[in-house]
C-alpha cells in the first residue's frame, strides 16, 4: 500500500496514452456489462426442477393458440397447484413507437400466481368490477405519465373488434409494482372475458397457460405430465419454465448468446493487445528509472509487483467505470425492452466475474513487461541511460 | 579514520564481449578507511565505474572478495544485496536519475519506502535531508522545475536520507558547470567532514578530485598509484 503513490504517479506518466487505454478498457467492460445482463435474461430458468412457475404453449409455434378447455385438464394434473392463462394482444399506445406488452387475463387467477406484483386492494377491487378496466405496471405509468382514472386507447395490430374497430379503450383502475429488482412492470393487463367477447375472431382460445407447481413437486415431472395429456391432439403442448418461455421470444432472433460470446472474446483479445502494448512502452521508456529503484534497494519481486500493479490499476479504473456506466444503461434497457425480454439484470455474480476479468487481464497485459523489469540488469540499464 | 570500512582483496572482474573476454579489473586490492573521501580518476574503460559497482553491491567480482563493514558482498544473494544497499550505501549519479513523476520530496522519500517508517516519519526525514542539501524550500518542485545543480542536490538528499555510511558518486559533477560543480563538491566535502560519510567518487575532472582526501588512479584494471590530495 505504501507503494500506491508511486504506482499511481507511474500510471499517469503519459496522460493521453493512459486515458486512451482506460477508454478502451471502459468500452470493453461496458459491452461485457450489457451483454451479461442480456445473457442473464436468456439463460434464466433453464433449471426446470427449481422453477416455481411453468408455461404451456403450442408445441408447433407460440403463434398458435390453445383452447380454453385445456385449463381444467391442466388444473387436474398431479402437482399443479393453480393455473391461469394469458394472450398476446400486440397493440400500441397513441402511436406505433409506443409498443409494450398487453395481456388479457383473469384478474384473480393471475394475481394469485404472481404474488410479487403489488397493488392497493381498492385498486384491484375496482379493476375486478369494471369490465373495461385495466391495470398497468409502474414502469409504464412513469414512462407514459398515466394515472389511475385515465382512459387510454390501445390500437390493436392483431385483434380487431367484432364491430371492425381497432381501437380498444380501457379505464386504468390500478398501477402495480414489484419489490424484486429484476421484476418487470412494463406491461398492461385487462379482462380476458371482455377481450373474448369483443374480439372479432378466436373466441375460446388463449395464448399460453401459466401453471403454479405444488410445493415439493418435481417441475420436470409436472411438465411432462401436462404435455402427455395433449399428446396426439390437434394442439400438442410444450411446457417449460417461465423464464425459458420469455427467452424464447428473443431467441427467435438467432443464437444471440453465441454471438455475444464471440464479440466479447474479440473485444477482450484486442484489449489485451492494447493494454499489453501500453505496459511494454511504459517499461521500455523508464528502464533507467527501474534500475535506479533496484539500486536503491527495491528487490526484483518488488519491481515486478509495481509494474504488475500499474497494469491491474489501469484495468480496474477502466473496468469499474465501464461497469458503472453499464449498470446505468442496463437499468434503461431493462425498462425499455423489459416487456419483451424480462429478466435483463446485472447480477452480483456477473459483477464478480467482471472484477475477476479486470484483475486477470491486468496480470496478463502486465506480466511480460513486469518480468522484463524484474530481470533488468542494473549495470546494463544504467550504462544505457 | 583508522577503522577500515571496505576491503577489496584480489578482485578481478571479467566481462564477455561477444566472443572476447575483457578483464576490466585485475587482481585489485584496496582498503578504504571509514570516513575517508577518495577520488578515483583514470581514462575511460579503466574500470572506475566497475570498481564503484562492486563496492556498492551492484555487481559481483569474477574472483576475489569484496567486504564492506561486516558484509561480504561477493558472496551475498541478489535479495541480500538489495537489502544491504537500502541501508548501507547511497548512490549519486552523473545524470541525477531522479524519477520525473515524483516531486523532490517524494524522490527523497523513495529509499524510505523500504523501511517501516510511516508516511509522516518518511516525510519528516526527507525534509531534513532536503534541508541539509539546502533545498528545503523546493520540496514540492518536480525535477523538470529544478536546475541541474538542484537536481543533483536532491539526488544527494536521496542518497543520505537513510543515513548510509558509504556514498558512491559516479561523475557527480560531470553534467554541471564549474560554479555549480564546486557547490556540489563542497556539499560532499561537508557530508564527509561534518556527517562522517565515507565517500568514493569517480571523476574525470582533476579539479573535482582535489576536493577529496586522496586521489587514486585506475588504469588497465589496477589501481596504479595514489597520491595525497
């Protein structure tokens, strides 16, 4: 620690060069942060055995709807505690840029399966009573400045009304939120009964089922049991965990996880070259100074430690800045696309991995210049100076 | 001045230069009494700096024995030599060799980083050393803000801050004008006479050598003769 002043001064010996190197580190860790947060959403819920909620969709495609009659059969499956359904409405608010998720649901069933969603009881009661009532998430309320009591029009892109109209109007009866930092509230819910009666086609069909598993039940076995009931039927099902279901939306774009891994690999490889070059130059241009340190009595390993620490410090400065900016961006992105890809979240594990990469990359970038400094012959170096 | 601080016995130093072996020092014997101020003169390549390096524990002889105080430098490991240098010897170079990123104060504190002194004590001791060389008011200046003479004074403060018994000076006035050189040499003389430092100074300059107690001539790897200053 007593060498920190010396290390700090050496790091900033060439301010422009160090700043540019730190900037490249910052960008690399900014990317890492963003891609980790998105990757978190993708990999979520793969461990079905620990899942609390399952989702059942049509086996062929999510676009295909399922009969409402499946609900009772699913509910009677061993291991199923509760079941409800939702359907993709696909509308927009005011103009086409304001797209967010709207789903028609059964209010009582849905809210009992999502206890993490919080809403004042009187607002919930008002929603239940009002056939054209809707509730919106806190994120949406903040984003579009919507309040309880507002009447909002949603333009349908799929579900025209029986009268041929595309504009569905809803009374905002409540605003829900969640205490879970990973929770998503950028969507809107309204009555399935109203939706089913008012739509021009598709009566008696739903988009997907959400299943609450009995405590202690094996989610994998429950999934298999549900799908087995509808085997060889016109609408075979596929039951997965809720997060895997959410990720399936985004995965339709391609193997994003693989792409981001490749991008990160390339970015960090380039980063090592850039910072390794910075450290090599830094050592080359102060050979005589390092020789003076050794002359004064600094041991070889102390010189090694000083040069390595400089490299790690550069990585930590850039990396922590990148992590900080990335965290802010992740919050924004999670709000913007959370309705379509829930679970975008910068986990503590990802931050620890980032810290590990910072230290590891610092060591890798600095180790060869540090060894050169350690092995430096005092006499040769002073003679060259 | 009767106690002997440094003994060099039968010291030879040979370097490999390509395929050729060059013997820089040949079977050299030398005794340096504690508190002495010796100037070593001689032509380029005569082995002056090599001799200084051996006495400072920066190099080891090919054969022979180098002893300073109780320490037999010729048989010590690199780590032992580093530790010994940090407490027993101060180096002063021709081109000062200050760290440009550190202030005068922090340059002087460098050797104290190897001690157990806390930051406050390191600063106090560095302040005293700078006062001794007459640069107490330049403590916060960086090397580029100092004249050559002032830089050399800072280098001297750095050399004496850990209170070593031996000061090794390699052409300490080689980069300075005459007037400044005299100031630096007078300072070295003061450190020798008033602070009891043993000083060995390599120089090409006969007038600089006059400030020493003794002058030795190094030629072709041996100390050929010595004369009273």
